[in-house]
């Protein structure tokens, strides 16, 4: 009888342990997590296609556009000076563009009549046909007052009290316009009224 009870106890113990194992695996199947760590659902991802291509960066330096070649500076524009505001001036900056030099004096009535036209059209053509005043035959204070009175502060005005630029361009009277085309050739030297100046500058801008 004692041996029969012992065998029966072992059978119950084995059955209980088996039931626990089944219960644990059943719980794992419901939650998607196996004991001891996460379960990978669906297996490892499949890598398709080639490696991603990096966009936005140049693929070949040789295919990029070459830098623009600066225009050659003609001899006529190889001069420097100082503006009435004290800034350094270098005419070489206008290479490759037409430019108008306006030689004026602060006491000149004709210059005063032309000043309004210059003040009106110069801002419009600043990037295409720059107009640069070259003030001479007067005192700096009078030149600055002239610029203020005729609202010329938006245009470059070179202080040429010593007359260096007047001599360079063979200007012997005022008011004189010297027009230089984009090749560096002087295409006009002389007087121009407001209407004629506007027409010449517009033509140069459209050339």
C-alpha cells in the first residue's frame, strides 16, 4: 500500500509540472513574448534595392560651372580718387560696363540745371550705366552743399579740387559729360542737356 501511494504521488507531481509548462507556453503565445526576451515577429527585414544615393552634392567637380572671368580694365578706367564723403574710389569697378563721368563745379548755373536730371536718372541706371560726378573748380564745402541742395547724395561724387581728373580727360570747362562705352572707348565728350543725357544713358543701358 505504501509503494502504491508513493507512485501515485509521483504521477500527480509530474502531471502538475506538465500543466505548468503548457500554461507558460500558452501565455507566451498570447502576448508575443517568450520567457527570457522579446520575440521577433515576422523574421528579419529583407534588404531590397541598392544602397541609397546621396543627392544634393556635386558628383563631379569638373561639371560645375567655372567662375566668371572679370572684365579687363581699359586704360581709360585706370584711375582712383576720393569721394566727397571721404570714401576711396576706383574706376576699375566699372570695367565691362558703360559709364558716364559728369564734370561739374559748385558755382556753375548750367551744372545746377543738369543736376536735377542726374539725380533723377542715376539711381535707375546705377547697375547698368553708372553716372559719376567729378567735382572741381571750387571748395569742398561748396561742393558738399551743391550735392545736398540737388539731392545727389545717392550718386558717387569724386572730389577733384586739384583737377587731376579734369586734366586726364582734357576737360577745360563745365558742365561736360564724358561717356565711355563698355569696351572702354570714349564715345562722347561735351555738353548734354537733360533730355539728351537721358536718351544717351537709356540707349547705353539697352545696348
